[in-house]
C-alpha cells in the first residue's frame, strides 16, 4: 500500500513466496555483531557543495510540461485530490 | 583498410584524421551494420539516424578544419537510462514510454562536445535492475557470441552493441556490476569509475549511493579516453567530486613495481565455473610474468555483501521510483477518478515484475519496525566491507579476480529465480558498496564464451586499474574480436 504498486489478487502469494526466499538470504546479516560499527550512507568523502547562488538559464514552462500526460493552463492536470465538500 | 567496425577509437582516429575515411562514411557503415545484425542481437531500442548523420557532418567539418577532438567522428551508443534531449528515453520501462527529455545529461553532453556521434539508444533491464537484460519491458538482448545466451546486464544492449561491431563504444551504468558483468559476458572492456568521478546529472536514478556511469570499448586505452572525456566536476551533481582528471596517468607504465591482491574469497564463491577460474588464474600468471607480484589478500565479509546490497539498492530504488506517478511524464492512467487510483493504476501497468519486487523489498526494509534490523544493519555491514577493502589495499595496489563467476548463461535460465540472478553480481557489487573503480577485460574463452578479468583499485585510482588492465592487454596480446553473428 505504501509503495502504491496497485497489487491485484494473486500478486500477494506470488511475491510473498519469492520475497521470503530473498529475505531468508538477507537475514544472515543478523549474524554480524555491529553494535560499534558506524553506518555508511555515503561511501566517498565529498564536501557538501552548494552552487553559487546566481540565476542560470532553466527550462521554460512549455519544456517542463511537454511530457505531461495532461496539462491545463500551464499546470499539470490531475484528478481530484479531495472529495467535494 | 581493415573493416572499420572492428577497429578501436585510437585506430579509427588515425584513419579519420588522415581522411582515409570520413565520419559520415563511418556512421553509415555502423548504421548499416545495425540494420543487418540487430534483428538478431536486439541491442538497440531506438536508432537515432538523423542525429548520427548530423553529428557526423559536424565531425567531418571539424576534421577538415584541422580541429578534431579526442572522439571526433567516433560512433557510440547510449544506454536507455541517460537523458538525451528530444530522444525517447525510457529506462527499459513501459512507465516512461514516450518520454523525451528536455535536456541532455552531463556525461553524454561531454562526449558530444568531444566529437562523438550518437547512433542510438541501447536496451537494458528495467531501471537497470537485472543481470541479463531480460527484465527489459521491450525485448531481451542476445549475446553476439551465441544468440541463445544472455549478454549480461543491466547494460546488456551497450555491451552487445560494441561486441557485435554495431558501435565503436557505448555508455552503461553500474550499480552492482551492470557494466563489468555484461562486458565480461560479451567479451569487451567495460569500466565503472570511482563513485563521484562522472557526473550523474541526466541519469535516471536507480540507487543513488551506488550508481556510476562508465564506458564499454574494444581496448583499455579506448576506455581511458572515453572516461577522461566524461570525468570531472559538475555543479549539477552534488556528488560529483572536484578532483584532477588524472585517469590516464601512466597508463602504459606496466606492472613491474606493482603488487596485485588475490582475494581467495572471490575464487571460491558459489557457482564459480572451473573454466572461468582457470582462465583467470592463467591471466594472473601472465600479469606475474609481466613483472607484478601477486599477494594473497582477504575480504572476509564477501559473503555478506550480497545481502547488504539487496537491502541498500532496493531501499534507494523504492525512494527514487516514487517519482513515477503518472502526473509529470510517461504512462498515465488518465481514466481514474481520483489521484490515488491514478498512482496505483499507472504503477500497476507501468512497472515490471523485478521492479515491483525491489520496490516492495525496499519499502519493507525502510519501514518503521524493520529499519534497524535491515536498512541500518546493511549500512553497518557496508562499513565492514569498505574496511575489508581498505585493509586489502594496504597490502596491494589493485585487486584481481574474475568479473563474473560464470560465462553467459542461456536466456530464461534464471528468470524464475531472482536469487540466482542476484548471485551474478557477487564479485562486482563489493566495488559499488566501497565506491571503487573497477574494470573488466576479456581473458579468454571458455566453451566458446568470453571470460572477464576484473581489476579493482582504491578510490580515485582509475589510473591504477587501467594500468593493470593495459598491462594484461599487452602481455596477453588480447584483442577484442568482433563476434560474427
């Protein structure tokens, strides 16, 4: 549900079987004692770099919207997000 | 003149500069070869003939003016995950069908600036998730050596195109081995640079802490030329490093003063084929006779690498792929009446089985209650694996092993068994977890199929990996043969 994958009947069994096999293989990670090991999220030391805060050319609204499945008045069009009050 | 579809960049550069062949002729020769061979190989998703002829024309003008760049007039192919302005780019997925990027990514742009000529877009596993290119939503690619075999993956189309003589070089991406493994299985040279060496601006992300862009080519020197043209800091990718572009430094210096580490764990992995092991051991002997000293090193957490990788990569992909929602681009279930149904239906019909599997796995590993046991633990194991490599590199300059434990397998052999497919990357994914540069060079044939030798070097030492690979190429008289399909 969280991943919004739109599962259909039959999917759950199919994936449950495969994922439990994969999770079984992954579970061996628990064998390692890691209490004092720091986690690695970024493996290369790169200084946090910010660009100069100067304006630069960017895409036009038309270019950004060119791939939109539906657009209206310069916006992406989506179905209703809230029920009408 | 030898058949130009079998030559290297260095050789073709000379022919072009001496006007023995024009860039336009070279482009047409390759386009013809694609027309005649690709119905069998299926390396290309799209051929960009118009762009190729336009760029070839510009290349001929630069050559006539006596002002060629390092890659002027050289035909290349681009993996379907790299944005090229106006060229349909789909990451091998139905969910991006019809997407035409409004800009060209940095790596490709730098190759265009160096004079390369784009022939087309190559096939890959959907969102680069796979090791055989069978997860492409469009069609599988075939290995040019034996058409009933896979080319490896995920950059299988790029590897097969170079092997089949359909392109002189190509671009791939490597998250767990997706350049090196198909290079090995197709018998070409393929390189994954250090994490941060090449800008990923314009790359459709799979796992952001692991992804790198790199080349496929027919020689180590070609690989170095392409990498040099792409490398370097880019303000548009905050993970791209600002370092000297020294990748080709002393590439011909040989291995006489070098210690090469041989990790026993990498020779005894499950599923290691005797033919592969034998050819790699022969390659090590050859490097030894070229002057290198072989030393035993140990990478004790090798067995845990696969498990850590298959937490970290799916976790990152589940987050990266959240952007495919049917609103901004690509496939969209426009008939739905509310936004949640639009998301669900779009993702339901747009994503293939492996992508769904990884999004589920990643979402699960990141969910509260499981985060510490899976994601955090995997990140800690990543530290242990990085430390294994750090310790090994105190004893040696580079690490040598097989690239893949097997030669190319038959289409369909592993599609029903995700774990078996994941094991294809067991010798390559450590390099991604540790951010190392790695190269695969062909080191012989086993049962009529190519075997790859992998060289891993410390971070930012592409020069070392390339020098070792180049020394092997010279010592073995290795030449990438073009498979005659």
